[in-house]
């Protein structure tokens, strides 16, 4: 896979941030309240090095073993780690790959997974920031807990010592139908409001929206959006 030069990544990053800023202006929100994750999954670590030089500081990864390899590469190179977010489906036996350098795990959808994260976090004397994943589309192919069960899950996970719930995450339907997109993002926002109201929490993060719909996500209240192809170009999944 070709590694894009720094200047190309700078240009792509500017296009994305300009679009995000425009969405914030239209929504009456502060751009500083929205974190853009540069989704670097499947791209070589050299692309991440160039992206950092181009001004990006927060990266999203989907595959635990790939994260492990990239974290190792940063350690061996002596480079400072960026802020790593794990945004893919996570098996319990691979949680260990994310420690100690991952900043946040977005895809916690069971108490058992949260307990394994707690176990690995305790070994590192760390509290892991997490988001609870909600299946807002109702698709069987999507991970995440049903919206009606999110309050119970949040209550149980909040009792676990070495994890800190920051909010909710969803992977919406890949659709160009704005009504469907807004419906799912709105459902996540309402789910967060319900958790806060019923449990007395003050969770604030909504991780939702990708390259094709992150402006809509911002309009619906996203505090984190996950943008990959608009920055790095089309992916090659042939080796996965």
C-alpha cells in the first residue's frame, strides 16, 4: 500500500476539518468540542508517522493485533505515541494487546468484556477510558447492546474499578438516506440522555459518524467522529 506524503495528508486533513468546522457553525457548536479520529486501520505505521507530521494527533484503529504491532513500532522507534482509540469489535482474549498505550476503547458491549479490560488495566495500574457500544440500527451484523438495555449495562459497568465510562458509541447503517442516519444518531443521543437521567450520571461523549456522514453526526451532537478514507484514501482489505 502506498504511503501518502505529508503534504497530501495535510490537504486532506484540512478538507475534513473545514467540513467539521462548517457543521459546527451550522449546529451552533464549538469546533473544540468535537474530536476527529483519523482512522488508520489497515494503513502501515509509516502512514501514521506522516499523518502526525501533517498535524493529526488522535487515531482510531479497528484490529487488536494491528494495534499491538503499531504500538510496538512506536516503542521501538522512540516516537511519542499519539492518542490511540480502539473502535473495532474486541474479543476478550485480545484486550491485552491494547495496553498500556491505548487511550480509549469505544466498543464495550458486555460486562464480561468490561471485566477483562479491568483485569488488564489493573496490571498496568491504569484506568481505561471506555464507551459503551449501542446497536442503533437493529442489524444482526452490528455489535452493540440493544438501546433498551443500555441503562442496565451502564449501571453494572460503572461498578467495575479500572474502567471509566465516558459515553456511548454506535456504528450506524451505511446509508445515504439522511432520515435513517439522523434517526440512528438521534437514538444514540437519547440513549445517553436516558442513562444520565436514570442513573444520575453526567456522561458526555457520543462517538458516531464516519467519512460519509460525520457532518450529520456533528449536527446530531457527536463529540467524536471517525474519519478514515477521506484522509487516507481507499483501503486494501485483501490481506485481512
